[in-house]
C-alpha cells in the first residue's frame, strides 16, 4: 500500500 502521509519502511531507512 502506498501511503504518502505515513513514511514507508524504505523512506524510514533513508534519512534525508
């Protein structure tokens, strides 16, 4: 499921 509001596991690992 693509949730823009909640950060995905992939985004969580990738810290900006």
